[in-house]
C-alpha cells in the first residue's frame, strides 16, 4: 500500500469531492426520511487512463466491477483540445441504457 501513497496524496481532495457528488446524487435517487442522515464509505478507488488505439472508436461494453454501486468518470485537462468521446451507462440486464 505504501507504493500508492503518493498517488493517494494527490487524489485525496478529488476523491472527497467525488464522495460529495456521489452522495448528493444517491440521495436524489434514493430519498431517506427527513430526520435520517446518510453517510458514504468508499471501499475502493482506482484510477485508470484509457488511451485509444489507432482506429479504435470505443471500448467494448464492459463492467468495471461486479459490485459497483456507482462510478465517477473525470475528464482531466490536457494541452490539446478534445473532441468526441462520450459515455454510455448500461443499467442492469438487457440492452437498455
């Protein structure tokens, strides 16, 4: 775990902000009684970079994790303009988006 300490130090503020965003979204999707409070416990975080291969227009449909309740996808700033892209979220079985 100590090998990941520098990345964790850099990402701490971003992860806290992601926690807040996710909790606000979850509360809108799953309201609780006004007198109740809700907290968030992040069990795992990972950072990945998707770099397209030549002629690649998309990643195949895939699952980031079997027991993922939510994901936040961040587009990091670059020196070059970005065009295109997108994200499709498949909710449950079948072909519904």
